[in-house]
């Protein structure tokens, strides 16, 4: 079986195996005994029913043994729970934002990235935020899964024990593109990590950038309308927007684009719902500029 690669994964795997195997043994044992009784005490094999009165010994055994078994399960599971909820003091901190539909990782030096890069054998504490709906940060290889709740700051931690690339999923259904809310944890050695941390992320451009930032889940580039309006040919156009419930005309210029991206709830394009997660704090200034340039160039 695939074993986990975080420091607490062996304990979790062992608790899981213990519970799984005992459940399997009991299920098979009880079913087999049931089948045996059906045959042994059928009308054919036992034509004259016998009345059985209680047996103190038997009742004691089937009360005490399962109680002990369940208490062992509780003890093992509680041990792993304690490990997972006790963050080491020297943990390095990364801020994780889950939004429709991507993950953003922000490091202590302000660097933002679409993937989580961490040094091997180093405790990492993740501060989990959501600006929109319920998400769940899930890294099966580390055996961690934690809800990312709007309005409540959750956290989780791990220490990766092996270098490699591991999947990040969202484990809470959060809308249309929930299943595409993927990312990677890259566990590298500490030298590679500090080089990476101190190198500016490369800024993509054009449609690739819009794809990497998840905009195209809701905005088409070809004129069709999705959850949000298309980006094609909007630059320079007059548009009807709803501000505080009042309709008004607005020219789509750079300032308006910037505001629509950072504070999408303020001016709603007429005919669309307030569905866009604010990108404030989630894009670097370079990325924001590059997105605005890209939208300007999407002519009809
Ligand atoms: Cu999600």
C-alpha cells in the first residue's frame, strides 16, 4: 500500500490499518457465524426449536471484548489527532487561500505562487483562508485535509519526510470547476528552497495567465457568456453596471478593470450575479498589470 510521506503519516496509516483490519475480521466473522446459524438451525437440520436462556459468560465476553477493541481504536486515533493538532513552534508559515477555483500560496517574504514549495524535513504551518465559499485543503500523501472556511481562519501543519511532487486537491464541492482546483506541493532540499523563495516568480502573459489564475473558468475570450461576461472586445466599450442597486453607464478603461478585479462586488455588470471572488492580495502587481494588458488586447 502507498505509505504517506509526512512525519505523522506512519501513525495515521497504522491507526487506519488497525481499524480497517479489525472491521474486516469482524464483518467476515459475524457474517460467517450468521450463515452457519442459518444452516445449522434451519427447519431441516433443527426441526424442534429449543429455547435458549441467557448466558452470563457469553454476554460478558461480547460486551467486554468489543469495548476494549473500540477503546484501542479511540486511543490510536486520538494519538494521531493530537499529533496533527499540535503545531511545532519552529514551523515555517505559509498563507494558503482557496478561492473559486485555485489555490494561492503566500510566503513570509511576500512571495506568492500557485504551487506550494517547501523544504524537506521542515515543519510547515499553513494558515487557511477563503474569500468566497467552503473549500478543503487536501494533500493525500501527507494525510492532511482541513476545511477552508470563509470568515474563520483555520490552520493545519505537516513536515514532509521525502522529496518529491505531491497532489493538492480541494475536497469540498465548491462549484462548477471544483474538480480542477488542483495544485502541487514540491518538497525540495533547503538550498533549492531558499533559491526558489528568493527568485521572483515568472509572470505568464496573455491567455496562459488568465488560465493560470482561473479567470477563464468564468470568462470566455471568444464572446460567449459563462458565469461572468466575456473579455472579448470589452475594453473601451460603454457598459451598464449596477452600483448599490442603481444602474449606470461606465466606460471600460484601465481603472475600471482594476477595480472590477480587486473589488468585483462594487460594480456588477448588468445581468450577472455577484459571483466573482476578489483577487485583492492574490495577484502580484505585475500579474495584475499583465492581466489588464491581456484584456485590452482581446479585440473583437
Ligand atoms: Cu474548492
